[in-house]
C-alpha cells in the first residue's frame, strides 16, 4: 500500500504532457519512481507502453521473470496503451492477476534520468481488459480510460468491387459472453462490457469517475 501511494503521489505532482500519437507494439521497461530523495533505493516498477498484440502476454511474463531477480522490483505495472487485440489483452490481464500485480494507468515522464516522475496515461479500447487484471486498479484523474465496440478486419477479393475489399467484422455474441465472464471473474461489472458493445467503433466513450466507481473498474484515489 505504501508503495502504491508513493507512485500515485509521483503522478499527481508531475506535469502533464501529450500522449504519443503513433502506437508501437507494447514494450516493457523497469523504471525507478522518484520518491523524496530515495536515491539508489527508489522503488522500481514496470512501465508497459504501446499496442497489445498476440505476443504481448508471453513477453510480459518473460520480462517479469527476467527482472524479478533484481530485488527492488515491486508488483506494480504502469499501463499506457491505445488498445490492441481483445484476446491478447484479456490474456495479459490474466497474467497480471496471476502475478498479483497492481495496475496504475500512467507512464514515466519522457526524460533521460534514471529516476522518473510520472505523467498521465491512457487505456483505450481493448486495453481495458488488460487493466481489469490488476489486483488493485488505480486510474488517476489525470489519466483516461475509453471503450468502444470490438471489431476486426478481413480482406477478400471481389471483382465487382474492383479487387481487394476490406471489411469490418463484429462479434456475434460469443465474445461478449466470454468477456462478461472474464470481467465478473476480475470483479468488474459486466455492464461495462455491454456499454462497450453499444458504443460505435468509430467513437470512444471516455469513462467518468462515476463510471469507474459504479462498474468497479478501479479507484481515482487511494
């Protein structure tokens, strides 16, 4: 609890900067969080940034195993993602829960110092299913979580249409049931998943503080 408060305070006092415009595949790094002159003993957490893909869950578990030997790494993930693949995001959430880690929607400040302050993060689209996996979930007021209907693309060849045709495919109800069971298992209201499926895929519904509390997704404050 004390460490989570330290990380949260580091976020609250940092200046806000714009989120990255172009998402890359999710990557992981260990960062030391500035905590009142802690020097070499500053707490270390994992910063996870980028788009969640099929390889992300296994890469995350491998990263944790490799870096857990250091001794000063704590069970906190700073999550900052525009989304990605729904199934992969759910698997990442399951890995986070299995490891007993807390999740804070935030990211390290963009500087080169070894000890970093934190700034606002985002968790959009499929990222919300990774966030659900946190043993404890913190979404500071500076950060944002957004949802919309899930979909994927398929490509076919149609002479009448002049060649390759790219089409959106939507869930037929099966994935909704899977995600609803997953949300319930993680302690999150299934109404959040239903709202996502009612939201246009071309829009993003950004959750309010009331939404976050009502659907038990996390807390704004500790």
